C-alpha cells in the first residue's frame, strides 16, 4: 500500500481548477509529516491523502483519486 497527497486549487489566471499529486510514499509517517508541511505551505488549497493499494485496478474501488476534465479542455 502506498499513499499519495493530492493538492487541488483554482488557478488564479484560469477559470478552472488544478489537481496534482505532490507526494507519494509507502512510509505512512513520512506522508503525515509531508501533509503537515504542505497544509502549512498551501493553507487555501484542498489537500487529501489517498491510500492506494498496489497491483489494483483503481476503477474497482469505491473511491479513488480522480479528476473531471470538461470536453472544452480538449478542443
């Protein structure tokens, strides 16, 4: 099992949002420490820790990191 930290925010120069993976580790203590550091650095942003099992089709899980991108993003 690994954990990732996802950061989501609305870009100031855009009308949409950005979602990015900032950190990944199998060491849960390191993830907690990094999460604390990142929440202090990005107090306005939405940060979340996701547990990701290895060798698993994430689509089969009830909840997993995902992002909605509108059709206009591809035009």
